[in-house]
């Protein structure tokens, strides 16, 4: 009897662990989960097919819904800006490829905000099996077990997850903020500095340590002009003269 109960307990723990792992959200600093899928631009192996570009994967609740449509039209309008940052975009929902193609064709016929017609050059990924959505933790059961939450996964050139954000189904994403996050991450990588609250491109960055020692300043007095302090442990590096 004890042996039977122990076996049952272990099986329950194993199933629970497997279910938890199947919907695990990729953690910041981890390798982006890889998958192959059909899309509106052909078969895609993500993130590998995007090479050394940065990648952003957007999950959407459902095709043809008004908020999702507004987001795709904004993304289409901003495609060139993301391209200039070396970023490739991809969109996923649990709808099928046929539905995606109809949605894409419909959106490309709309003049949103008087900007003219916009081409959607990024892929819309078929995930009717929900396998990818589970892999990326896009299904939040208290909201829905079949429709993705509004997820944003920013992945760098080495396919490392750098930022994960979620929005409720009812609220459209601020795509300018997502672009700002990419710029902040790239700036931080390039300068090895930090970005303060509400930082935007061109503003001063924060130093994660004392910027110089007294002996360094003695041999290079110009260092003092490159940095300033506004309080204890709040050193900044000037990004402009």
C-alpha cells in the first residue's frame, strides 16, 4: 500500500513539474527557445533564421481583433526604424496560417492614421497547436488557456532573452517604449553603463561603479569633465559635450 501511494505521489509531482515546465516563461539571460513553424513569409526556424540580428517576438490574443490590428499597423509603420536598429520582428497567435494571411491582406488595405497603406514584411506565425505559446509561457490560464496574452520577448544577437513584458488583452502595447528598451539595451551593451529612469537616446547614462580613482585623475585630469555625481553612488557619464 505504501509503495503504491509513493508511486502515485511521485507521478503527481512529475506531471505537475512537466506541466509547469511546459508553460515556463523564458527567463532574462536564458537562451531563447527554438522552434520551427509555418508563417506568412514561409517556414521559419526561430530565432536562428534571423542570424545575428536582434529579434522581437510579439504574441497576440487573436487575429482580426481591433487592438491587435492597431498594433500590427503600428509595427508595419515602424518596420524601418527597427531595421535600422538591427532588429527583426515576428508575430504569433494561436490562429492558423490561413487566418493569418487573410488578416495580413486585410490590414494592408487600410489607411491607418492617414499614413497611407503599409506592407507587413515581418512573419505572422501559425501556432494553432499552441506548442510555441506553451514553450514561451504566452498562455496565462487565469485569462485564457487558448489565447495568448500580449507578450513581448526581446532577444539579442546571441539569441539571449534580454527583456520580457506582458500586457493585458484589453490594452494595446506602447511600441515606442519597446523600441526605447532595445535602444537602452544596445546602449548599455556598447558603453557598459546603466540607463536611469525614463532615459531616452542621447541622454546621459549612469556609471555602475566609481568612474575613476584619484591616481587616474592625476594622470588624466580630463576624466573629471566626462563624469558628474548627483548623490551617493549616482555617477553619470556625459553622452554629449
